[in-house]
C-alpha cells in the first residue's frame, strides 16, 4: 500500500522553482528520509503534503486523501512536527496536549487517556505538569512529537526532527521514530545524514527543487560500493602484500595501521573477478584471516557523489 503519492508536484515563487515536478511514492509503515542541502525544497514539500501551502501545479495524495485546502479528512489522518515547534510557554505539557486534542475535536475522555499515553511514550510523565517555558530543547521536541500523534495519524511528517538537539536528545528522538513506524508512516525531512543511516528504510534525495533519486539505503550502498577490500591477519602480512602486487586484477595494495591493528587494503581493477578469486588467494597464503570485507561508503559519501554527478550534467 502507498502512504504518500505525488504527481508532478511543483511550487514556484515567480522565477524561483522551490519544488519542480516531484513524482514520488512512499510505502506504508516505513521511515522515509527526504534528504537535501539547505534550500533544496524539503520544507516546501512538507508544507505542500500537509496542506499548509498550495501547489503551483501537480497533485498529491496522503493516506488515501487528495491534498488540498480544507480537507478535514486529511488533517485527521496526518500529524506534523514542524522544524521549530511553537508552544504556549505558560502552559504545562499536559495542558498543551489537552488543547491539541480539543483542536482535533476528540471526546474529552479520549483526550485525557491519549494525553497520558503520549506523555508516557515521549517520557514526559513527570515534567508533564511543569510549564513548557522551562523545558529543554529535547523535551520540547518530544512534546512536539506527542502533539503530532494526538489524533493517531496514519502518516507523520517530521521536518528536521533532530535539528539543534544535543547527542542525547538526538538519540532519544531517533529511538522514538523507530518505535513510531510500527503504527504510522514517517516522512522525515533532514540534512543530517547520520540520522538517516540509523532509522530510515528508504531515502529520496532532492536538490535545487528536483528529485534526484529514490532508493533503499542498502541499495544505494551496493550501487556505490567502492571496489576496495580490507583484510586483517594474525601473522605478518608484508609478504602477502608483495604477492598482491603481482595480480593484474588488483591495484594499489597497501599496509595501514588502524587503531594499532595492521590492515591490508587493496583496490580491485575487476571487482567481479576479485570477489571470486581473492578468497582463494588468501586461503593459499596460509595466513590466519581475522577480518575480510568490501568497503562500503557512508551515506554522506554517496550523497556527495550523487549531487556531484547531477551537478556536472
């Protein structure tokens, strides 16, 4: 099933194309990372998909509802955590969630029950009676997530959910996001690539208002895998390094020291041939192998490579 679908969705401000012909499908119950540098069109997309902005052209559907102004059915099925959540600082966290429930026109008994459920979920039960003005940045972010979940949304939009958080606050929010995908689809716009690696099932990369690619994180890693093998042995590997230099399907063998451990690193000229033959060659060496892996790029490496490829076209 598809949670989010867009068809040539565009938003122009005069000659500026904030979003240009976005066609995208996001499956249900996954964490979808929407990536891009600042100004790429991420926040514009979130505003369009939540009905807070009207498109210049194109259309979109979220949770089976056509996106458009005044669609109350859409609002009942979605939740939004903006990049900078706004609160009434004189209210307590509990009071604020009660207000969110009233705005969704939930029955009073359900508001009370849901408030307590959400305070427990975001670990704000004890601070729930304190004024929001005294909350830390991480506590405010978790309260923002709680209010976005008040109506049990099928799709939750999160715009830069870990921006400006310290490492502890970021970890808490990311763990919460992983928990939330059990009951909702998470559309998370961000430029923090390490967060995406930790929680996202799929990613879409946008740049200058245009969608560059959509893929699973694992598929991206495989597609952009470097042809570099790393090996560690119990014995002295210098003689083995000399033998690698004589193989025509390998290049640039070197012996490095990482955290006090000697590591043999070699680049494959022919990656398919190297995958088949290198293990046999290691076995014939008589050395005791303790680690053998094909180096995988980080999402940051892939991101920069993709943007570089598109930028040269």
